[in-house]
C-alpha cells in the first residue's frame, strides 16, 4: 500500500477517475463510497434537468418519506417526547447498504404510521373542540346565575319590562370584549344592557388552535330584528353563542346533562391521547435511525443521478476526483464489494488524463483543522500551491501573543483551552450552542495563543501588569537618596531574559517600552513578510514559472529589502553599538529613512561610515526595481507567447488555472477545454496593478504591523489601570473593612480581568492577528483560486438542520 | 554579555532545529517540523530583540517615588 501523502504543505495530488459500475450493484457501490468519503463526483448530466434524471422516482419517494418523518418529529415535539439519540461511532469502513427491501419497508411503515397518526390527531382535535364547546356552554350556564341575579336585583320592580326583554349569551375572546361592547353600543344607540364575566380558565380555540382566555357575556335588548343583528355582530367577532334558559331550575337541569356529556368526552379524549402517545413513543425510539438510513439512501440516489446511464450495457458511468494515493484503497474496496456480493461483472476504475484543475485537498487532523479553516475562510488555495495554513499554526497565535503578552492572562486562556482539549471527546458529543462551539472548534488555537502569551508576557515581564524579579536587574539605583528626590539608575549589566523589572513603575518606563515595542513590531513585521514572500519563490519554482521569479520575485524582493530590510538592519546595528560609551549622538532612524528619500546623499547624523553612498546605492536599486517589476513580465509575454497565438498554459500557472475555472463555469463539457488566449493588454494591465499594489503595500503593510505595538501597549496599560482602580485600593486597609474590601475588590478585579482583558481584548487581538495573516502575509504569495475538495460522504443527520 | 550572546543563542537554536528536522516524528512530519522549528525561531527572535534593545540603552530608569529605605 502506498504511504499517504501528508498534504499539508501542498494540497494532495488528485486524479480524475472514471467508474464503471454494473447497474445491479450501483446502489451498493455508491453507498460504500459514501461511508469511505473519498470521491468527489462530477455532474455528468448538466444538460439534463433535475427532474428528468434516472432516479427521480426513488428520490421523490424518499422525499415524501422524509416529510413524513419530519411530521412525526413535529408531533413528538408537540407532545414533549424526546427522540432516542443514538451515538454511533463514525467508522469509515466500507459497508453494505441496508437491503432495498428494508427501504421499501420504511416507505410502507412511514405511510402506515402517518395514516394512523393523522387519524388519531384528527380525532383528538375533534374531541378537543367538542370538549371546548361543552366547557364554554357550561361556563355560560354558570355565569347565567350571576347575570340574572344582578338584573333581578336592578329590574325586579318592572316585571313587564323584563318579560319583553330578550337576550343573547355567548363566549368571546377576552381581547375582543371591549370591541364588542363598543360596536353594540353604537349600533343599538345605547339601547342595551351588556354584562360579561371572565372565564376562570383559558379555553381551546379552534381558530388559533391554542388555549385562549375568554369571557362569557350577555346582552339584553328587545326586538327580534335587533337580536339577530347582535348575534351577527358577536359571531363576526369570533364569539360562540349559547342559548340558555332564564329560569334557575332549567339551567341547573341542563348543567346536569352537560356534565355527564363532558365526562364522556373526557374519557374518550383520554384514551385517544394515550393511544397517540404510545404510538409516538414507539416512533421516537427508531425515528433517528430511520431518518439516518433514509437520508443516506437519498444521498446515494442523488449521487447516482450525477452518473451517466448506459441503458444498453446496463452500466453506470461516474466521474470524480480522488486523492491519487487513495486509488489503491478504492480499488481494493471495490474488489471486496464485488466478491461479497458475488457479482460476475466487477466495477472498473480508470484514471483519466485531463487538464482540468483538480480540487484542493489539505489533509487536516483535529489539531491542524482549525488553523486550516482560518485560511480557507479567506480563500481556497490553488491546486498544489503552498498552503498558508501550515505556517499559520505558529504565526497566528504568536502574533496574537505579541499583542496580548501577559503571563497571567495567557495562563487563564491556556487553562481554559486545556480543559477544552482534555475533555474534547466528552464535549464533542455534547450539543453546543454557537459561541461555545466556536471556542470548542478553536480549542487548539486558544491553547497555543495562551501558551505563547505566557511566553511573550514573560518577555514583557508582565503578570497581571506586575513585574517578576526573577533575575538580577541590570540597573542599580544610587546608594542613598532623600525622600522625593529624582534619582537615576546606573547600568551594571544586561537583564538576560525579557524586560528589566527595574523599569517597572519608573517615570520613563513607558518611553522605553514604547521604543522597544515599536521596533519589535517593525522587525517582526518585516521578518514575517519576508518569510511569506519566500513562499512565492517556492511556488514559482514548483510550477516552473521562471518568468515569475525574474519579473516578480527578484525585483520585489530587492525593493522590499532595499527599504525596510535596510531599516531593520539599521535598528539592530544601532542597538549593538554603545553610543554612550563612544560619546557620539545616537541618530534617529526615522529621520534617517525619510531623508534617504527626500535628500539622497545627505546624511546629517552618521550611523556608520560611508552611509551616504550605501543609501544612494540602495535607493537606486529600489528605483530600478520598479520598472523591472512593471515591464519584464509583459515584455516577455509579448516576445514569446504572442508569436504562436494558441498558447497552452502551464498546468498550474496562474493563467491556466483561472481561465480554466471560468470556462468550467461557462460550459462544463466532457471535452478537454482550450484555454482562452490572453492578449498583451490584459497582461500589461494586470502587471501595472500588481506593481502599484506591491510598491504601496510594501510601505503600508510594514506600517500595518505597528498594530502589534499599539495593541500590546493598550493591553498593558489597561491591565495596569484595572489593577490600580480595583484591588490596589484594598491593600491599604486593615481590620474587618480590609478583609471585606479585599474580597469584594478581588472579585471585581478578577471578573473584569476575565471579561475585559481576556475575552474582549483577546477577541480584538485575535481579529488583528487574523488581519495580519489575511492581508499582510497571505497577499505576498497566496493566489487562492482553488475549489475545495468535497468528497461524497454521509453526513450526520439531524431534524433541526434540515430545512 | 554582548552582541555575541545573541549570535551564540542563534547557533544553539539553529542546531536544535536541525536536530529536530532529522528526528521529527514520522507521522504528520511536515506539521511537526514546521510547527516546532517556526516556534523556536519566533521565540528566539522575540527574545533576541528584547535582549538587544537593552544591550546599550540610551535612556535610564528615572523615578522620584522610591523610599530611601529601599537603598541597598
């Protein structure tokens, strides 16, 4: 067996294969491939519309089944029955599918269960309505006592009137009581008597299918015509009208019969609900498993629809991308399948020669995956180009740590991350919400960020804004001084590791650390960019794109090194010279760099002998590089490529890749495409843009790295301010108040440290680090015109994730 | 204690990296090599810059709030 390529530095080599599968075993083969997840199938039927393809019938059937399953699931949720979760280890073995009869069983079962459930649900809904109706009637009857009792009290003197007066009773949603009263008042010109009573419990409403709070009401008025109008108005406002009798005895008799009827309804409803729930419990146990099998089956048919169907020879022909080193595995598995199924005709795998651009596939593991995702968010690497995800593993957390440098905060972050890493298996099975999932999937990034922050915090000598005195200081204070006297330290050595703690709390400590952090960011930025720029050389050599080296890489490199490389060397040189001992003034580097451009040949303060000559030389080189960058590539194109119009692009070259992708979008044919011819104008414009961009970016990107300085300064200052404003206050107090305040202020300090300094500042530093990678680093070499490799593999199915 | 310390540590780091390049674990070799060596170089760079910046400082610590008892 061939050893698998690691495919991290470059994407894996891919082959286009053609798969001849006999029709009888097509389903089994594709099912097995879905378990393995190694082939990305191409659509060979782009000209055939979706609903005209071979396996539309099957898919439609399964779609219907899935709809039924979703219906079951919604019923389960309504009745608060939990789905039985099955934890299956996702083993990537070549498995045989469940027999097609099993799927047919599923289809049959699905329809049967649906029918039964629908019947039960309808029955229970009907009963529910009946119950609600009866209950409302009962409430109205009960309320009748109150209605007539009150009217009796007010109008008992006029018996005649009460006889001629007729009334309407009913139940209405509570929200509409006011409306009803108002409308009736206007329509009848105040010629009515309206009363209402609140029902003690909300009642099931047929219209909204939920329980609604309602009121019973009674309207007294006279005249049949008016009564009809009242009824119409009330009904239009969703009221249910019930006729009740005026006399107390009849009402109580009615109530008696009503109660027996209600009792019957309750029993029937109870049995119906129990039956429904028993049925649902049975479904809940297997629904997840069924749904998984069915959705796998469906995806198999969706893939088979991409195949070419040769009806004469009864074979299906599929085409797809596979990592070249997986070819053997595929062939073995197919052979195994043929032998287990006992079919005479084997499936055949044939590797095709093609000039299509294969998809980009980086083999990641749980550690590298998150880092790769950072880069893939920006763009998928072109096939076989250097993968920026590899250096990102270190540079991303480290750049973050330069901004976040604090031992204490780094330790907090590292501890949380290591918890996530240690319990990753347990947490992986858990259902995670969005934010927690982000932290979980980036746990290794967090871990490295925390660890590197501890290291940079060590170098900044910051632990929650305090310094550690681990080594002997390089500075010595005078032997004695008066209180309040300004004193200066004398250098007696060099602090071996990190910033000297003698600077902590001094008046000019910030001055020193600012100068140090600024130069640190320029140096780190320059080195990071040069490192990234070297990858463009690696790419050019790999794709044998020699003109890119001569026309792009070398002039660019000289330009960049001539200006900022020189600055970096000067920074280091200035540090290494003892200016105080030599008694010379230390030249300002910023002015030196500005004067190098503004008045070449003039140097006011000398850093080293012959400085003027060197600077003029570098300036001339940088200036020569600009036209080189601009012209070499287009001219080369003009002299070589335009002679023969039909030029074939190199398989991996920029033009080849991009034009092929465009073509593939336009018409995805089986034939090998011809690359579209570029003309001189295109190349020239492209190069002009590239040149302007490169020269401007050299300056702006270097300046952009100054964010390392700014953020780390802000972080350190914020930490110091938080310390003085919270916990430091407690240190002067004694006694009970001292204890009390220490506890309170520590809690405050710790919570704010976690929330503001670790989470908020951490997020901001992470975004800045992300930008430094996407813009400053990746723009130096990354093309990002690839398409991702998405092999056909069975996905975990979940009811929530489905539309 | 001078510029040569930085050079000496550079040599040590380079040697360590070279040794690790050879003895990197066989599984995920690229990731191991890249990650460890890049880590070493970044850590070295950061240390070297910090060290160099304090080698011949142009400003000295100044303060007026130190208590006289603190004198050694």
